[in-house]
C-alpha cells in the first residue's frame, strides 16, 4: 500500500478506538440526573454569584432569568461588577427594580491582586460576600447565561443526597447551550462542545472512578463546605481555564462531580463572525496545552491525522486511483461524521454539517497555533481588556 493509504488506515484505526474506547464521548445523553425532593422537605439556601465585566449588552437577557427563579428555598443573587466601563452595575440594579424576584446585591471587588485572573478575583469577592448569609450551596454562573425558572431547583435536587443513601454531588455543572444563529456559529459552536467532550468524556467524569475532571464555567453548583475544603478559588487563582481547574480541585479533595449538557440553560452571548469565535477559542487554547511547544506540535499532527487525513486520502484515491487510500479515507470520514451527528441534533442543526467537520477542525488547528503565536509575542490569554502572560493551566488528569 502507498504511504497515503497507510496514513488513512491509521486514521481509521484511531477513529474506531475513539468510537468505542473514549467513554462514548460522542453521545449526548448525559443530562441532569433526576432526583426527588429533599427527604426532610427543607431546601438549602443558595447564593448565586455572577462575575460581570462590561456585560450591559447581554445582562437584560440573562439577569432577569436569575431573579425569576422558582426555587422553594432561600436564595439571593450577588453580581460582582468587575470594573465595568459600560454601566453594568447600574443596569443590574435597574433590572432588579423593574423585575423583582430574588434579592440582588451588586458589589465591586477592585482590581485583582497579582497572580489572580479577573474572573476568579470577582468570584472570590462574591463568595466572601455570600458567606455572610451562610449558603449551603453556591451557584457560579456567567453574566451571559440565561436560566429557565426551574433551573436552580433542578440543579439543587440533582446535587442533594439521594433516596438510596448516596451522598449526592459536591459539584454539579451543566454546559449551557451556546447560541447558534449565524452561519459561523452553526459551523463552529457545536464542534466546540464536541471537541470538549472528546477531550473530557462526560461519562469518565461522572463515573467518579477515573482521574478525569472538568466542569462548564457558565453553570456550576458548588457545595460551600467543599469549596472551603478545596480552598476554592484561592487554590486556582491564576487559572485561565478556571472551570476545569475548579473541577480538579474539588476532585482532589475527595468531592464528587457531575457534568452534562443543559436543556434549560442557554448562553445569550453572540459570536456573529469568525473573528469573534476565533478570539473565544484562541484566548485559552495554548494554556490548555500547558504552553508546551511539543504538546502543540503533537496536537497539530494529531488533528491532521484524525480529521484532515481522511478527506485527503479520499481525494487521493479518486484522483490517482489509489483504491486502498480512497476506501480507508472514506470509511474514516464516515465514522467521523457519524460521531458528530448526535451533537448536531442536540443543537438542532442540519446534519449536512457533519461532513464539514474536517474543515472545522482545520479552523480549530489554526486557532490553536495562533494562540501559541500570541503567547510568544507576550500577549498571552486576553479577555475583557486584561491580558495574562503565562496563566496557570489545567491539564487533563
């Protein structure tokens, strides 16, 4: 066989391994586990902490949904206005006065101390304010996340000890359904969640037997006692990929974690153009690789083998008559597309996008390389006007 044919066979072998031996990452059935009401009928008090920096554009679509939570127990919302220049704090107070619902407190943490990322500095301040009320749980949610009225109730019910004597979960996280309105969002956003699940298979996380740990930072319900035991967020204060770092900190101290796809939690932040999505991915991609050039090289070669080799082999077979390369490339591409179908269905997108996954993977490869280039130019991870030259990372364990 030709070299191209052997590469195609290698790609097909990898895809069969991913299909069967990677925690069935491609399935989308990891949803919030159903639980009964608290055994004693008492719902725990929850403090909802919302770090916000220049979020006036999305706040009218998200904050009212938090204030309107239909939760049987006590709850409050603490919005941490992290040095906004667009009137985020003032708008939050206006929305609370107009909408009513849960009590809202708006606080300002000041500039982050050295070694802290802005978001975690804001979370730390919000958690300190929340402790005055003695909450049993903390809901850490981003300012662009909208919740259905029963979201908090369902999260708490899933975290509480079950009827059969289990201790419940110390961390319950849902990956909010991201917006898919523009052509670029349809092409890139479902793949973003697909790649995340491939890197951190939800079943491995939820099985509580392995070392894999991850969370989705937009919606994290955290037991307060566990946060204190894990020294969160102090122990992860420099992490750009804060959600994965948070989950690892909880698991290290013996906590049980759960992560799944959301059905009633949505991101309202728009990423209308390719540039917006590019910045979203590239700002932390190289941090995920621990700023290691060898890992970057391995990642680029791996993406090329897994995602780019199959269509190249098929094209080679069609144009040169290399039958072995063509068939191996076609089957590998078909398996790849088939694993993407469940995620497209979850996002209610046309299945015609499935064969385009190699092109999307090429874009993600370029975004990752660009992330490394920005790092070596001294720009590091940048977000909301802040730049972190060499942030702490959160490798998969």
